[in-house]
C-alpha cells in the first residue's frame, strides 16, 4: 500500500501541514505583535458604560457598515488626524474566550468610519437623535433606525434622559426617553478617539494627496481659498442642516441668527473654536474648529458660507481677520 492509499497518513500529513502553517503564519506573528506593541501614552480606556456599549454595537451588527481604521491614503484624512498604527489597537483584548471581535476594524464603509467619532460628533444629544432616526439629522442616510433603544413616555421620570425631536417625529403628549442601552452605545461612540502621538513624534503621512488647483488670489492675498460649502457639509451640516434651519429644540438655526449676522465675527469664531452650551434651549455644541484642527483659511470659508447663505447678508471675513482673532483667542486663554 502506497502513501496515497493510506487515509490515516493522508489525514496526518494534511493536519501537520495546516498546524505548521497556523503556527508560523498566525500564532507566532500574533505573539510577536503583542510583544512589540503597546498602547500610546494618551490612549483612552473604555469606561464600564462604554464597554457595555461596545457589546451593543456588536450585537446590532454596526461593524457590518462601519470601519474603525484610518488608512494611509489621503481620502481617509476626513476620518482621523493621522493614519492608524498598530499601537491604536494594542490595548484591545478579546471580547471573551470564544469571541475575537475586539478591534472591530470592519471591512466596508456603507457608513462613515468611526475611528475618531468621539471627536467629530461628541455630543450626546446628536448621537441619540441619530440613533432614533438617522434621517432627522442626515436626510440622505441609509442607516437603519433603532427605535427599540428608546421609549415614549407620558412623563419623564427622575433620571431619564429626554431626546428632543422635531414636531413631525414627536408623539403628542409624550416625551421620548433613551433607554440605558442607547446611553451605553452613545458612551462607546463618544469614547472612539485617536490618541495623539507622543510629543516630538511626527505623524505618519497620508499618501496619494491630490493637489488642489491654485486659484488666483485677490489683492492682499487674504481671500479664503477653501470651499466653504463643502467644509460646512463636512463639519456643520449634520446638526444645523443643509438649509441652515437646524432642528427645533435640538440644534439652533444659522439662518437669521444674530450671532452669524453680527458685523463683528469674534463671537462666532469663539463658538466655533470653543463650543457653546445653550442649555436648556438647545443641545451643547462641541468645539468643532479645535477638534477638527481647522486652519484659519478653512474657518474663514465656513463662516463666509454661513454669513452669506439662506438669506443671511453679513460682511465676509478674510483669512487674515481669522488669523488675528485666533491670535487674540490664544492670548486670552493664556491669561
């Protein structure tokens, strides 16, 4: 009897081959990576609520449509301040003995990447409205709604977290309350932040950057060159809406806003860079400009779009105006 006719030898040979391949292709590299990688010094750790929220994120299949990996290509720049590195995932362990759904890096972006979601959209109010019905804040969203994470009540009890809804989505005589599962999930989303590299360490570069065409500058060279409408859509539109009317009871309108139309743009800039808490009338606004590391040119472009759209007719600002106000803001913060 030759080798090919002996099923025991065939099975043993195949098993040995796969065992050796598993050892040297999977197990040894994994142990080596675990030994040579460590979390960054400023890496956030998940709270107990965020850990529970991660389990809800997994159970609802969010990883099927969202990634958590910023690739080193320029098109991924919108998802994080730098490309992802192994240290970003070094602190993440197995969910339990049976499940290795730890990193949740994902493979498809039907929805946006969430690596830095806690910086881009840190507000609890926005995230709760978005989970209840994504179309309320992003009209073209294909994300499913998660109404089972909420409950309509005739009256909120002590400790309940109410969710402000536009009139067309509310129920007369009732308030919408977030269940603990919704709050846990939002806590997890708020925890997703890229840790900064240690001081003095240069960020990895994004590859394949597309150079924008050079535009002719006006006299003085201080007219913003960035696309204010596109930047508004990226950083502001989710809350204030494409029409600038915001959402009643949740996010204030920019259309007709006295802050936006003020001749002096300083207060508007301070809100962009430092955020603003309008409680109880509206949800608090995060410091979008600081969180997204917007340049003076980008801030000026966004402000000009808001100051001249939807019937607003405020004077435009220049990049130099914003640079001067940013310097003043920095000096005020030192005092």
